[in-house]
C-alpha cells in the first residue's frame, strides 16, 4: 500500500489543489484511507492512477457538500 501512495502522491495533491484551491491535508488523508479501504474493490479495468484520481475528486466534492465546509463559509461571511 505504501508504494501505491508514494507513486500517486503528486497526482493526489494536484487534484486536491485544482479542485479546492489549496493543499488540504485533511482531504489528502481521507484519500489515503479510502484508497486503503476500497483497494480490494478495484478492478483492473483502467489504470490505478486514474482510479485514485477519480476517488480524490469524489472526496473533494463530498468535502464541498459537507456540513463543516458550509459552516466555515458562514463564519467567513
């Protein structure tokens, strides 16, 4: 698992930065956890890198829908 994370870390960070505009370490940690949890479900239909990047994008979208993100927006306003 460690080698999978090391090989894809820069792609994970790039997707997070592109979608959130920052280096969100909480999202990055969530990606590592979800990758570990869902790796047995991965079917080698495509590249592992693409699967992890899609997983990262989905986690970013979930973050924007989350209550904690919306609460943070209200505090800034």
